[in-house]
């Protein structure tokens, strides 16, 4: 595989495949993988759901912004962000300024199927997870699109095939960028 330069930042709703695709992309491109939620848990020693319960979403978003600001300054990484990372303008700016942003997009059916048994999704601990996902999608899809360099549909896709296609898109983008400079 052709050497892919720079950082890759994955955005998208919970269940879109950011962590799974991110790990595979990092392994295949020789980059270091980070997950912003896992990094928050590592730094605090508690689960994201616990932070939500005790401190609330605003304080969690403060922690998330600090972690993203630190991680985007590293070199040759793949970063899977939390689904709500795009809500804050400073996060969108940091991601856009320091790497290639990849929006992993899936339909509501797939997102629901992938997240329905996961108790570590604080925003989905509600009587109607489908309605919550639809609301989150309506709010966040324009923000993901605003900063995305590449949009990839992860609906019913094999991870290895998806990562291969993504690598091809990244290589094309890199060649275009090199030919312009």
C-alpha cells in the first residue's frame, strides 16, 4: 500500500463504525490509533457514561474538547472522535486544521442495530432510542458534512472492504493535493 501522509480523523454518529474502521485503518497505514472517548476514560479513570451521570454533558464536552486539542497535534494518527465532538466549533476547527476528516455515515436502522445492546451510550438510555438517534442525526449530519473531506457510507459494509475503499479515496486525495503544490 502507498504511504498515506498525515492524520485521519473519523467523525459520525455512535454506531457508525468509527472505532472499528479507525483501528483497521491505523493498522493498515502504520499509524497510531486513538479513540477520544477511550482517552477521556484513560485520563479520568472512569467510563464516559459515569462522567455524563456525575458531571453532565457540558462538563463531558469540556473534557472532550481538551482531549481533541491534545490529540490533533500528534503526527501520523487515526482518531475516532465521539459522536458529539462536532457540536463545538473549536473541535471542528481543530479537526479540519490538523488532518483529513472522514465522515462515516450509516442509516438509522444500522445505527440502532449496532447500539441497541450497548449500555455505554448515555444519550441512548431513553425510552425511544430510535427517536433519539433520528434527532441526533438531524442535528449533527450538517456539522459532519461541513468538515468532512471524505464521506463514507458504512451501512451494511464489510470492514476490510470499507477500509480498502477508504484507502483508495485517501490515496487519490493525497495525489490531488501533491499535484496542486
